[in-house]
C-alpha cells in the first residue's frame, strides 16, 4: 500500500506537534513492509525530517535547508507535490494541513484528513479576518474519505461546529516522543525550585491568568520561580504585567531542545498547563514521561488524555488555578501520587498504536 503525504506542515513548521505526528507515523511505517510512504519535499527547515534514516526509508524526495522567503519555499514544494499527485502512483493521500490545493488533481483517489483541533473556530477573534484556515478545513472535512480526530473532544467539536457525520470520524490518539535520560541532571543552570510552563503563551494558552494566579505564591516564596520553556523571549506586555505584579525577577524564559525540555520537566516542582483549549495536549504525555506532577485545566481534551494523572482547575478562574497550584506545590504525597498515576496513564499512548490504527483506516478505504 502506497501512502502519499504532502509538504504543508513540513514547510510551515521547524518544530511542532503536527510535523512531529507525521514524522512519528512515517517512522513506524518504515519498520514494516506493508506501507510505502512518500513526501515530495524540495526544501524544508523542519527539524524532524533532517533524520537521515527517515529520508532514506520514507522515500522523501531530495531536499535541503532553505534560507529564502517562506512563500517561495511553499510554492516550490507545492509544485513538486502537484506533479506527484498527477502521477497517481499512490493508494491513499494524506495531506498534513488544510490547504485544498490538491482537490483538482486527486481524481478518484481517497484522502484521509486529520483534524487536530477546532481552535480557529472557537477562538476566531485571535486570527486575522483574511485567515482562510477554517474555511479550508470545513471544505476538506466535507470532501475527505475519512477523518481522523486526535481526541473524542475534537470529534465532538467537529460534529457540533461543522455538523460532520459522526460515522465518518475515527478517533486516533497521539503518542509520546519524550524519552528522558535515566539521570535527572540539570542541563542548564536553573533555580532549585520552580514551576514549569511549556510552549506558546498567546491567546487561548491563558498565560495572562496564569501570571496573576501565581503572583501571590511567588511573592510569599522568593525561592520559587517560574520557568517558561519555548515560544521566544518575553514580550513587552508580558514583562510589564510581571513588573506590575512585582514578580518579574522570578520569571525565566529559555528556548530548548528535547533533552533540555526533558530535564526541565524532571526537575520542576510541577508543570502547569492552563490552556483554555487543546485538541490533544502532547505536553501532558511529556510530563508523564518525565515524572513531573501535572496541574492542568479541566477543559476540552485535557481530562480525556490526562485522566487521573492530573490535578485539575477551572482555567477561567484565577482563584481555582491558584488553589490547585498551591495544593500540589505544598503536598509531596499528592505530587508523588500524581507521578505514579501519570506513569500508568502514559502506557495507554504510543506511536505504534497510533500507526496501527491509522493503517487500519487506510486499508479499510481500499476494500
């Protein structure tokens, strides 16, 4: 069986959950004999596909790092992609994002669409009016042969927002890519006692409420810090908020690779995930893999994925968030129990299982 993936997410992301998802899928498929994969990718700055073994076995087209304009990179890759689609030398097409460019070329070949979340629909005010992502997503959802939703929460949102036929949707969970080293040595010099925040701080990630919720905890314990991993340096508005709350000196931002991020999880007092919405929430699995106590929102997919491995709060209420963080921070027995629960919960998720279920979807389309 031949599966054709496209260039989209490998052009737009250097790092990121979606490109990681397809990288892991292809990696598992490479170990078997039932599926051949191909991505006609001419140029890319994506970190994951720099893996030489993946390039060799996944039948990537030759590609190289690109230093020009993003739009030019996208056009070059799209041209290569359209040329490959026209050859019709594949059984199933699986686009990696929502650009519908391929519809006029795909003919009668089936295609599978993965829907990662409904953020553009639920938080449309965060995106420019000219953003066409939601429109394109809806079009592809209507035309796809099968739809993969990465959680039951996302499936529910698809049905409620787009009116998608439930029978057309398969729920396939993601896996864990975080495998920390056995020792927990600190990779970078950090305070002994800190709360961890991971990833983007924009909009629905709820960083503003998080700031306010931890302020009193930081003011009452000058040895406690917050470490923010990824998403670049603090913006001027964020720094002003911290200064207004008198906690700026207790916030640290660092950009990290996987090894450093694992170390941050391993050495944190706890990881706080205050997001208003997640389609899945890969950091949940990362925290479990690193034995880091998880305190997170009780919204969207997070309870579904985290189960008993998390201590929950209402992300719309600062007092609820503050109370939950304070409780876990000051109760070692609870932290230890959350770690044990997280380990058990993590066993339910693997990329091999993700790939097996995805392969079944492909095969059923060809029956």
